[in-house]
C-alpha cells in the first residue's frame, strides 16, 4: 500500500483511479497491526483497486479532513465518491463481499 501523508496527495489518489481504497491506522494500534496484513492479503484478489494507507499519528490533518475518529478505518471510493466506510470492528470477509460487488460491476 502506498503511504500518503498530504491532503493533496490523498485527493489526487482518490480522483485518479476508478476504485481507491484507503486504510487509516497507526503502528501503535494493536488492532491496526493485526488487521493490515489480512487486508493486504485479501486485496491481492483485486489488482485494479488502487490501495493506500495513512498513518494517523503522522497525518493528523488527513484524519481530521476525512472525519476519522477511530482506527482502524477503511474508506472506499468509486469514481471519486465515497461508497464504503468501516471503522474499529472490521470483518475482512464483509469488506471483501462489498468490494466484489463494485469490482464486478466496474471491471
């Protein structure tokens, strides 16, 4: 996953790809560090989804701009519009099911 630290970079990332997924977390968050490898493994099934991560400890501006109040958080954008927002208690299986619906429609 590409690491994004500036608001402009995140906005560009969302706009340039048909599907963009952003993972908000931090190294100090136990749930985040346990979930991230599972998410990365699951996302291998979706090669056309652009993937990025934001370390909320280093990028407080991004967290505030995107209303991230708890981590981990996952935001999914399709053609620049937010279509999915999950936070805290995240089921990888549920995320995969939701991603498949959009992915199969678009690709």
